[in-house]
């Protein structure tokens, strides 16, 4: 039983870290997309 509890806690912590990493990457992806959009619109 204790092993299952430890595994559940580790999975929850890993999920929180994954959500945080995805949120940080979304900001970076958004900046890159805005940059590319500006490059494309500037050339027209």
C-alpha cells in the first residue's frame, strides 16, 4: 500500500512539473509565433 501511495505522490508532482513546463514553453512559443508573423507581414 505504501508503494502505491508513494507512486501516486510522485505522479502528482510530475504532473505539476509538466504543467509548469508546458506553461513556460507556451510563452516562448507565443513570442516565436509573434516574431514570425511580424516577419511575414513586414515583407508584404
